[in-house]
C-alpha cells in the first residue's frame, strides 16, 4: 500500500512529470484512508 503512495510524495521533491488519472487519485485516497484508520487504531489503543 505505501509503495502505491510513494510516487505522490516523490513528485513534490523532483520535477519530473507524473501523469495522474482520476482512478489513481481515487485509489490513493482510499489507501490513505485505510492507512490512517489503521494508524489511529494503534495510537488509540
């Protein structure tokens, strides 16, 4: 999951072109929400 999100973080550091389609954004947001919920569950326990 984190490997899928890496290109979005790399884009900020490097100026290479990154072509993003709507399904990429949808998938990234879903995976980010899953990761966030998992982490919050750990922190709250």
